[in-house]
């Protein structure tokens, strides 16, 4: 709890921005971004590009994924445990849009863990904070999110 | 936004669905390999009728429609949301928003929207708010 870990997100590119935009059918962004690139102008990332990316690791081989398909890095504090993880929600603050060509660092920490009791049983609510910064330390985006940890036998919870 | 926003204004709703292909592509670009988002058999084993819409895709949709409503010179300041129920591929969804606050700021006007994603039965699956800044006294985009 409270231990910050840095992850190198690499140098973000117009290609990554445009693939993200294509996946959400934002063709207007695609046109604008490629036009700016062609004109030699800076290209900003889609607003939630950093916040939506689950991991910046290369990722493990398939045999090392959990049965639900997640990598260990994406199941904080629960590695090896027979639990289900669902996303409770997210709060994203945008300070400065990252530009293509910027090297980005993500610093993440577990900031809270609470045992809760709901209608269908006990669960644990994890709070995670991630801060994305540029090489000069400028904050680009900050994300607070909650992850709900459920017993494997429970079905039909939120996303 | 056809005129300067006022508290209580209701934004025109947007109806949409997320296809299985979109969920797969969004999972790929966001490096989210949770099987619940692309493996219908696995999703069924978890009690869902189809593959599940990613939480971050809901956030993306909340934001995008808010920005489209506000016009091309609007800028996203923050967005937050809470998942209250699951939505699946092919399910009719509706983006709904109401202006909660309007306040002057250095760059113009700061507008906060209360936003929801509603399922076809009208119950929300996501609730939250979006903060935008818009140039003052702007009109239709």
C-alpha cells in the first residue's frame, strides 16, 4: 500500500493514437491527426488514450496469463488467488495532452483496500492511482480507479 | 451545444451499440486481454449474455459524446464514472446528459455534465460526470 512503481510507457506515436481512434470509430480524429502530422505540426493524443491503456508492458506469454486472460500486472495484490476482478469505476484528470514523440512514465500505487459487505456477499475494494508524466516531470493525466475483488464462485457482477 | 449552456439543460440523447468487433479492437489497442471482452463462451460462464463492454470504453463514450455536444473548441478537463451494471455487445445503449454547473474560468466557461449510459429498459449501467471548458459565448459548432 502506498508504494509507487514506475512503468516506462515508451514514446507515444501518431500510429498508436490513430489505432486507438479507429477502434472507437473516431474518424474525425484520424483525419485531423494525419493532416497535422503531414503538415509537421504536433499531434495530441486522444483525451483518454493514456487512461484507457491497461498495461504498457510487452506482456507475458499466453501460458503465463491467468485463466481470465489477465496478466499478473493487471491483477494487483491478488496474484495466484482464486478471485475475480471487476472494474468499479474511474476518475480521470487531464492536465496536458501528450504529444506524439513524448516519452511517458506511468507511476502507480495501491492507495486503499477496504473490505465491504454487499447484498450478495463480501468483497474487497481496491483503490489505485496512476500518474502519467513526461520526461520533465509534468503531469499529463492522473487516474484514480477502483477494482472490485470477488470470490470466484460469484457471478454476474459489474464490468 | 446550440447556445450557451445553462444549468438544467438536457443534452440530446445519443443511441448506439458496441459491436463484438469494436470490443475486440478496443481490447487490442488498450492491451486488455480479459476474456470476458472477446470470448463469448467465457462471458457466458460468468453469467453474461454476450461479451462485456469494457469500463474504459464506457468512459471513452461518455467523453466523446460530451465533447461532440459541446463543439469543436471544447476541451476535456476531467471525467469520472462508476459502473453500476454490465452492458454487452449488441445491446442498445443511450448516452444521456444534463448540465449540472456552468461557471466562468480563465479560458471561457467551465461546464459540468451529469452523464449516464442507459440500457434499453432505462436503467443506468454507468453514471458519472464530465468537466469541459468551452470558449465563452460560443454558439453552434
